[in-house]
C-alpha cells in the first residue's frame, strides 16, 4: 500500500467489525479515529497497518481509560471477533462455525488467519482434552491480547465457552493457550 510505511495492510471488515458494529464510534471518539486515518462514516476495503495500530490505541484511550493495554486489547479482541462475524465477510465465516465445532475450528485456524493481508507463521498444537496452543511467529504487529479475545469470540460460535491466555510474548512472537 502506498500510504503504508511497512507495506502491510488490514482488511476494512476488521475496522467495520470493531469500530462500527461493536464500539459504534461517534462524537469525539469518531473524530479521533478520523484523525488517525479511519472515517467510520466512509469505510474502505483496506487500510495501512499503521492506521489499524493507531485506531486501536485511540479505542483504548476512549473506551477503556481505566484499563491496562493488555486487558483493553483482550476485550477489544472479543468485540472485534463478534463484530467481524456481523460483516459480510464474517457472515461467510460464521455460517460454518456452529457445525464445525471447536476441534475442527483449531485445525482451520491457519487458513482462517489467511484473511489477514500479512502472512505470519501460525501453528496449532493440541495439548490435551479441550486445550490447544496457538503459536504466532514473525508477526511484526503482534497483538497477543487482541488475538486472544478474537479467538474467544469466534470459538463461542462453535458452542463452547473458551478462555484464551497469553503464555509467551516477544516482540514478533507469541503463544496463546486456549481451554474450555
């Protein structure tokens, strides 16, 4: 993308899911999002990753002023997952989730994450009954707490009540453990 320093981008449906459908950005919050490059009244199909990163920080500041970044991002991840499933792209994903079930969902995580425009390495390892580790490697915009919340929201659609915990975090790498 020409407006992106890094060349990486984020799907507009992620912006729609979080900022329009879930957080329903209006007023000063919407103005601050516009200032960083996302106009909730005129969503686009694709945004530079730098706009996504800035918009998440704006949401943290406006919607979660008393929470630490990790807690706020985890909650935003839940809202992102739920809101994304209401977008046209998300509805396609959502149609099969209840029939898929959690175990088959985990087998498909790498292909589902291909919806992202950047290809990082994702591995899923079963650790026991109702217990998985999802490892993300080489993600230059790693947001482990956000991804933990997204996994919880999407997994709920398979009929379970999951908990996703960040068990390892480094600059570009992180592990999530998910149980239910």
